[in-house]
C-alpha cells in the first residue's frame, strides 16, 4: 500500500536539496488540470524542450501538453478518434496519445506517482539513495527521467531484447543501465535482478512498477480524468460508453478503467495481452514482440475483480500494422481506403503496444456487436519514436514494403475476429487473481492476508489506494511551501 508516514527531518532535508536544484513538485490536481499551474512556470516552459532534462518539465507530466517539441504550453487532452474506414467497426474508438509526454511515453507519469510520495514523506533520500526502476521498457525510461529532474541517482533495469532506441537514450540519462536476459515476457529475470541488488547494494530503493501502487494511483486520477474529458468532448446525447481496453503489462494503466467505471458503471474493462504469451487467457507462457507489456505473471496492482474481459492479440498483426502505418505505400493505401490524410499523418503516434491496444479494441467492438452510438476507449502509450529500428529490421527480414502488403494489411486490421477472447465470469476473475500467489507470495514475499484482502475486502482495499490522492496533494503543497521558506 502507499505509506504516507512522515519523517519530518528527512522531508525537510529533501526540500532543502530540491530548492538548491530549482525544483518544485506538481500536484495530481495540477497534472489533471495544468491550466491551473502558476503562470510563471508556464512562461518558463516556453523556452524548454519537451524532452529536456529541466526540472520545470515535471509540470509537463500531463495529457494536455501542446503538440510541440519545444516551448509548448497546455491545451486540450491529446487523443485521436479512429474512424470505421480504419477500424472496420461501427463503434467510435477514442485513444489517448502518450507521444506528447516528456520521454514520449505516458509511463513518466506512473514513475512520478511512485517517487513523489516518498520524497514528500521523507521516506526516500535523493542525496544518499539510488532509485531502481525495474521495467520492460518505458517505465524505467520514465523513472530515469524523473530521477534526473529531481537530482536523484537512478538504475534502470530492462530486458536485453528491447529496442535499440531505449538503450541508447537510457545510456545518456540513467546512472546505470542493467540488461536482463530475454524479451518483454521475461519479467522474473527482472525480479531476480532486483533481489540480487537488494543483497549486494546499499542505499537503494526499488520502485517495482508491478507492485507499486503509485503507478495505478496516477493513472486512476490523471489518465482517468483525461479520458473522461475526451469522452465529454466527443459523446452526444444517446451515446454510450461501452468499454475500455488496456494492455495488462504492469496493470498500472488499467486503473483509468477503474475510474471510468465510477462514472459509467455500465461499461466493461478489458485487459489485452499477446497471443504468444496468453497468461490471463489460459495460464499460458511464451515470448512475443509487443514490446513493453511484461507478462507470465499477474501484477500485484492488477484489480482482477474489476476486469471483465481478456483479449489476446497476435503479435504478427501488430508488426504488420506498424509497417502499414509508417511505410509510404501503406499510408497511400489507407488514404485510398477512405482514411483521412490528416489522420494517416498522425499514425506514427502509435508504437507497437499502442497498435496492440487498437487491435484489441476492434476485437471488443466486434464481440459485443457495437454500433454507431457506442464508444470504446484505449490508450496509445508511446509512438514510433521508440521503434524506428524495428522498421528497418522488418525491411531487412521481409524485404521492401509493397502495395500488395499494404492491401493485405488494411484487410487484416478490418478483419480482426473474436477469437482468443474470454468474457470473465466471477470465478474466471478469481482464477486469474489466484495466480498472483505463485509470483507474489511464494517468490516476492508479499503477505497472503493482503492477497485475500484484494479479493474478499475488495472495495475497502482498493478504495484505500485511490482515496489517498488528496492527502498526497496536501503533502506536496506543504513540501513546496517548505522549499520556498528554505
């Protein structure tokens, strides 16, 4: 759980250190509504690049950044509406776009949600401790970035088969980068490395995205609020929000769906995963190419009782769509099939896992036979910026992208079926929830009583996580006041 026990001496020392670095911290309320951020800070951002290592970029941890690489202010929530000409379904699909966060991925928000509470309570000492960010890709990038803005030393851990772009960027930002064996499916190897560091290193704190409740806390309040804004802008009288989709991954992003359920109780929440590693679908295992969605276990922070469907996506479909969306002949074919040129020019906003989310959303729309009055939502977590090398690898492997490939890939998207999907009954949900035992109780030394509380005391347990945001914001404001007085 999120511990807000205050160490006043350490808290005050942290404030003094951050003052010397020119740092103040945004509240969750400000990340939801950045237009309320101090006008002086907004003016300073006019001279700062979106990815710059500058402490004021903490105030760009929001879904409402202007779509500019440098000097952008705030605007409306960044999202796309996907039309039937692309998706092949009648339902309206809205997707938040993570490309316009610092680092180009929304995980930077989740890492802030984990680190900020420990700073303002004095539980983390940035002067003497290193922050360890175990991840399957974007989370450790976000953690290294936020650490750099806050003057913290960091250690990034990710599988060695992740894209070259991730490693090249991390080598410049993180204090140390550790590559573990395997691909995004090899999460246990990441956990094993964490245990090794605990035994062999001093003065470290591990922020494990799969068990840190600051991760879903941020998505519940900030991503959930952003999606609600997008829906209010798009939905008309008579429309219905029918569902939300998110890759399981660390399960942090899933929390935006928990939030939406409090506003739209009729909707269903689906977890997507790779068909090549169908852990939720049928307790399966394997490796896959949908980068960034670690699997072979159920994250501690995944509320399975609040998850209604599992959708497995073939990773071959995601890499084919990646070429379709980014090769010249693919884009030309999309336009010829009625997709607007304006939308086609924005499809580089989808990374591989974003494409996986899109395909899963299409499958959900078909399963429930949705029509023009129905809305579905998902999240595009990152963009092509992190996968350019994968396009080259696919060309080397398969040859130049041809018109015939584009034609087949357009149809492949439109013909996504309702195979490899499971609408979860009460006991299906409990079956998947119980899988947490083998990772978190047997391997990671969590408490069995807490595992049972997640299920049997569901509302109190999860409510105690998401209801802490006001107290955290109160502590952030007090922390910022101490910085001013220091």
